[in-house]
C-alpha cells in the first residue's frame, strides 16, 4: 500500500458497483472467493471526519445532501468512534428518504482515509480490518453490527459463503435490495471518478416495479 497523505478535505468518489449480475451467477463469485455485503435501499455517500471533529457529509455526486441533514446524534457518535485528531473518510448508505421504517441511520461499509492517510493501493480486506477494529460490537442483526446506543450507526457484515441463500432470504426489498459482491483482493484506486473503483465489485438486486434485469 502506498502512503498518500490526506491533510485537507478533498471529495472522494465512493467505490460502488456498476455491473449488475443475475442471481444464478452468485455461485460463480462465491467460488472465486469473493465476499458479499447486503445492499441497502439508501443514498450512498461519504462522511469525512476532520481533525477538529467537523463532519462533512456528501452524496456520490460530490454534492451536499438535499433531503437529509446530518443529525447531532450521528455527528457525536462518529466523533466517538473516530476520536483521533486526524482525517477519516468513511463510505456509508444513508437510510432515510427511501424507507418508511428506518430513518436517520447510516450503514457503513468501507473506508477511504484512515488517520490522515488515503488508503491508495489497499485491498478491500485491508480496509475492512481497520473498520473491524472500531465497529464490530456484540449487538448485531443478520446484515450488520449496531455501533451506538440508539441503533443509528450500522456496520455491514461480510459473508464468504451462502450467497444464494442470503439473496433468496431477503423478504423486504424496501430495506434490502440485494447483495454487493466484492473481491477482497481488489485494490483501491484514486477516487477521481464515479467508476474509478467499480472494477472489483458487482451487484445483484431483486426485481421490483422500478428495477428489472
């Protein structure tokens, strides 16, 4: 991994899959030793935590969120989880506008900057180990760990087997759209475009009235 200093805020496009696969292809990626996380019905973006503990929340287009405002609780908890006087940039889905039952909740699934270092060249599994050290708790559900007392900060679980069963077990697609499959050895590139890091992940979604293969 190359050490790239990150000392002032710079927008980074969050890694996200561009390629969609059919459910019958899930076993192929499981056989390749990829891992999966649940794909939530949310708004993907980044949360940058500054050394002086200001929080910058932006969507995947590099814009401030128009329909959602960072809550005092999430801000306080992100400061608690990442207390060092360094920059951190995490990737998360905001669960609010697209769901009827879940509001003001974030679903963390990746990290781009750790202790003022952009993690260029790091693998997905490298970055997950960093998050594991902070965010794994003994309060959990099938899809995530709960990282705060109010249940508003979730950390995505990873699975390395049983992809088809996980996908077919989804009952409420208004919350869980499907799965995102990721190559644990896939390396982070500079986040200068929306598709800069789309090569090491794919998505598999349930068909809905608004989405079909």
